[in-house]
C-alpha cells in the first residue's frame, strides 16, 4: 500500500514576519506594537483549537459550536470569525494537533534520560493522537477538497520527527538499527485500529510491547 494510506482511520503555521521600515532593517513602532497583538491572537486561537479538540473527542466532530465556545470561554462570533465553516475548524484542529505532536519530539529528546525513553514517550503521544479522533475518519474521507492535503501534512510533519528519535536511540546503542520511521508509524497505526470503540482491546499495551521489542539486549 502507498504511503498515503499510512493511517486510514485518522485525521505550517505561518509566522508573520516583522516588516522593516523602508527595508532599512529597523522595526518600526507600528510593528513593535503589533507583535504583542499577534502573539495574543495566536495564543487565543490555540486555546480555541484545544477546546475544539476536547469537544470533538467527547462529543464527535458534529458537536454544536456553542459547546466549543463554552469550552473555550468565548462567544460564537469569535469562532465563526476564525473558522467560517465546520470543515475549516476540523482542518485547523487536525493541523494544530499534528504540529503539537511534531514539536514534542525534539523537546522529549532534549529532556528525557535516554533517547529510547524519548521515543517511548513520543510514541505514546502519537497513539493518543490516533485513538482520540472520534468521527474524524469519516469526515476526512469525504469529498471536501480541503481535506485532501491533510494526510500528506501528517506525513511531512511526523515522519522526520520519528526518524530523529529512532536515529538518536540507534546511535546510542539502545535499539536495533534499520527500523524506518514510516514503517514503525504504520505498524503503530495498524495496532490502533478500533481502539476507541472496543473496550476489550488495549492498543497501548500492544504498542508498548512493540516499542520494547526494538531494544537491544544488554
């Protein structure tokens, strides 16, 4: 199967540049005043996306927008100003959570006791991402053209992070070499199929066994 079918069941941030004054390299006063406003706007948008993700997990992607507004502590107008349609919101939530998972990799690698521990924790976050997308599977397989690039975005953001973690653990002599990031992620994805709907199936336990199996004896 092709790489576009990595996780069939699942769902860049543009950072505005400060403009110089006439190309001189000096940031003008308006830009200095605008920077905190942009930062606040980004933070507010992230809060809104986190709230939407929480509601989607508990109530599905068809949950009333008022429930998302209540979770975020904002008015309906704020949501519609940022996301005019439900598909806009779903796409933004998906990309936001992919970005969060991607950014966690280097942070875990820097803070964990070992590279294998960082890999193990990151895979746990990846599993959380895969099994908490209630209702998104059907939505992302719809005819909405806005969803077409999401899986490619998923791969572009997460495969390099997983590669970095695997390479670091292999270089440290903690895991066997030769395991590809795409291969591992697809294996984890396959183990997660149905995990959100079958209480007798513990995908996380099986994924833990898989990751433990990468370790070299010693």
